[in-house]
């Protein structure tokens, strides 16, 4: 077990001061602080896309073309499919013709209103006739405004015959073929962003605390079992909610290095160094004295304490022993008895 894991756990134990990386020296010899013994809790998750987006037809019609199949990336233009918009274009042409007619009629009405206004000023025309002409002019102008709004609606419907999708996202579902009739609101496909892979985990509060310490220290890593590689990771989403059934917290980890193939379903192993529930501690081999089949340590303050040897761990700075005693806790300082 790397000493970094023990240091991470030690930082989480508020009652325990940070353990030194090497033995201290004093007039009586070396002194070392007991590190908390840890064991790896291994959790397995599966990669998935950072986000997914369902694609829905916003207008009914016959599918004219499909630009990408399942597994392919959406092109730079951001088009997934096109729906035939011939009838919308015909409606648009009709609206434009009616607009031209109204503009011509409005121009004629304006001339008539000006002519009758001059006649009315000379008392050669009835005021009621002028009022009727002005009302007709206003009605035609309102009708033209309605047609202009109708034109914008048709142009927007025509634009939406193009089913758009974010460029670079990959198609994960396709439910249409060219020539197929689709209804407005029908789901016709789905795309997902595999440029960033995330792995969801459900953690206990204790595991969540250890994960946070590893992430803050930049030591968070995931092992991709299917690719036999290890990649750095970071916390992408930390759900503040709580699942009352499992009593766990949801966390999504992001892979911070590209992998190939970038896809969902890759097994990712997360190893969390958790404190040993037995209360065992780690001490260097030089801190233990053996007497027959018993092992002892000498606290800086107190009498020698008998400990139970549970195992050995080889590390870069030597052999560390996993020991347990009711009188020994993480952070307690003991003397080094030999080099």
C-alpha cells in the first residue's frame, strides 16, 4: 500500500496530526508517528458519454435524407437528417404572391385616399367616402402585416425541416430511413458527446470523503480494465442529493486523458484507500521489539505496549508493519528501537 494512501486517510482523521514522511530524531533516538492502516476498496463503473440528446422531428413530412448512421459523427454543418419541405415552400410562394397583390392594392388605395382628400378639402367629395377609402387602406395594411408574420412562420418551419445536432457528437440511435413519413414530435434518433467520458459511482459518505481528498491532491486515477491502462480523473459532477434506499451519494468522474476507443461500457476500476476498521496502524519495522513470540513498541509517553502483528507492507522507504493494539492509535508517537 503506497504511503500516499495512508497520508490521505490520515488527513481525513481530524483528531490525528499529519504523519511525518520519515522518523524524527531526538536526544533519545528516532521517533515516528503511527500511520493509520488502510485497505483499498475497489469499485467498478462503466464509461458513458458526457451527455445525450434525443432528436425529434419538429414538422411532419417525408424523410428526404439522413446524413449520419449509428456510430458516425455529426458533420461540421450539424445536420442529422432533412425532411422534404416542398409543401411548405409552396405555401411560402403563395403567401409571397398574396403580399405582392396587397402591396399593389395598398399603393392604389394610397393614391385614391390622396385624391379624395383633395376633393374633400374643396367640398367636391363626401367625407364618408373618404373615410371608407381610409378604412380600406388600413385593412389592407393590416392584412399585409398578417401575411408577413405568416411568411416568417413558414420560413421557420422550412428551417426546421433540417434536423440539427451538435457537430462532432456521435449517433447512438436512428429510427428513420429516406422516404419514411414522420409526424411532428416523433423521436427519430439520438446523439451523444463521447468527446468526454464520465464514469458514475455511488459512494458511502466515508468513501466520498476519501474521494474528495484524492481529487484535491490530484491523485485521483481510474484503471480501464478493458484497455489495460490507467488514466487521471477528476470529479465532473457531485450530486448533493442523497439516495435514501442505498444511503449513498452519486458522483460522476471524468477521464482527463483521451482513450481509444472512446465509447461507453468500458470497465473503470476506482481504488479508494479506506481506514482499516480494526483500528490497525502502520509502523516501520525498527519500531517493534520482539520478545519470544510477542511484539512490543515503546510510546514516547508511557510504558511499553504489546501489539499484535497483522502483516507486512514493502514500501519505497523500507518495510512497514501492520499492527494492532487497544492502546495504540494513529498519530501516537513511538520510539525507533533499532536502525
